[in-house]
């Protein structure tokens, strides 16, 4: 069965970041549909058809043989969402480091400066503007 699926998918585009986003969007729309199907049936029916269209488009992209077009769609998606993804990754990084480091903003240039926790009152040097400021770590 696995070999049949591999033969079927040969020459087809497959899954990329844009498809992953579309699948998450589909699940969000479908959950929204289930939450509002009783209280607001008009909105629920719109959400149902919208989620169905999202799912159909996702599978269309996945099984498409026009690889160049799908790759350019994915690249366009990645270019448009680059700032959002960068901010999310920065927040994840800060969250992972929260037990070991404190992150302060320089009062003059707003540059983020990372200092180790548990050192008491320390003088922090901003590498961008060469300002010193005192904070508790």
C-alpha cells in the first residue's frame, strides 16, 4: 500500500508550509462551525462551506502536478508572513531563555540586552549605543 501511494505521489507537489497553514485554517474554521451551528445557523453554514473550500484547495495544491506554480505560491506566502514568523520565533526564544536570563531594553536606543539571572544589581552595557544602565538581574 505504501508503494502504491509513493507511485501515486510521484510528480505531484505534496505538502509545504502554505499547505500546513491551510490545514490549520481549515481546522479553525471547522471548530468555529461546530461552536456556532446551533446559536447562529446562518454564520455556521457560511463557515461550513468556507472550511470545505479551504480543504478542497489544500488537496488541490497537494496533488497538483504544476510544481513551479505551487512553489511560487509557497514562496509568496513565506515572503508575506516573514515578519510575523520572525516575531513568533523571537518570543519563543525569549520564553525558552526566561529561567536563565533576564532581557532588558536599553533606555536610550530600545535595544534588547540579555543578562544572566541571579547576579543582583548590575551595570548593563548596551552594545549598540555604549550606554550603561543599572538593573537587578
